[in-house]
C-alpha cells in the first residue's frame, strides 16, 4: 500500500511531504504487524517522490515485509540550521519517527525493527543520524553514500568542482572543523565506541566507476576495519545513478530482513 501524507513539522517550521509504503494489499501475503520500518533518505537533487517512483520501493516493501518511509531531503545534507528554523537532522532522528509511528500504528516501536538508509547525500545522512540515533535505529543502509563530505566537496569533474567550499560552510558546518563536527560519521562512531554503546549494523554498496564517492567509500570501509566495526560491503560495476541503485536494492533489503 502506498500513501502520500503531508505533515506539519515543528523541526522544519512548515508542512512537508512523506511517502510511505506499507507491506499489505500489494500482491504478496500480508505481513503481520507490527511492521519493521526503513526510514529512507533521498540524495542531493532528488525528492521523496523521485525515490518512490524511480526505484521499486513498493515491490521491496511488499516482498520483504518492511514498511518504508521516505521524507524530502531538500539538498540539506540532513544538517541543522536553527538560524534558518530548519532542523533537518532532528527531523530525521526524532520527529519523523515519532510522527509516522503516531500516524501509522502498524509500525514497530522496537529498535531491532527500525532502520535508516539512503542514497548518496541520504546515505551520508543515514550514517550520521543512524549513529547519533543508535537507540532508535539498529541498522544503517548506505547506497553510494557521500560518506566524507570534505572529500565530496573537493571532487572535480571535467576540471570544475561539483560543489563550492562556501556552499559546504553555509550548508553544514559554518566555522566549525569537520573533524569535530556532529555531522562527521567517523567522530560519531568513535564517540559510540568510547561510550561502549551498541553501534548499528551497517551495509554499504558503491559502484567502482563512481567518480563522486567511490574513493571515500573505500576509505570509510578501511576506517571501520581499523576500528573493528562490522560492515557488510559490496562493490561492483556501476556509477552514481538510478540503474546502479536499482540493481542493489534486493541485496539491501535482504540485509535488513536477516537477524
């Protein structure tokens, strides 16, 4: 079942759309409630509707018995900006989960049934907020994540930078160093290890011809290995596009489904 809802957000100070797939009445045997739930974050330049219609999310939801919630990301990198009255990070970590659980009582409230994931910018946001929201999310799904924002903002294609440095400062960190930022997933992992907290299980995939994030994904994989943090990692032929992500979804949902 596919539902599109408009909700009033306190964290964003306005109305925003949420696309929801529930695993029943869709040609597969209905899933018993409560439903495991994946909160899935779109990438840069994409919105929730594009993810919901360009990828077979409805089929994955019905086949694997997992509800899917897709918010709009609005090129925010899922960062908080109180000076603009837009707290995309807190919206993802807190309000989105609370609101959808109230709207759809079929969704499980258990940590072991609640996941976060995303593509590119959304994969980065899932890593950051999945770690900070580790009491809510038990698994993190990252498809071609922009996992190292400093590296991403340094990438050049055809001799031109994809993103400007001033854009990075204004969107993410201001004057605070990235290494010490709340938005640095490596720092979030290091903090969880120091606390002895339960780090969510992670899955990451990336195309080997991806010019934007492949090097950063390999570096992040190596960092996790050094930190003795488990990661299920898959790479193969592909670039930073819908056909690659479409081909990876089946394995992604199989990872979410298993214990």
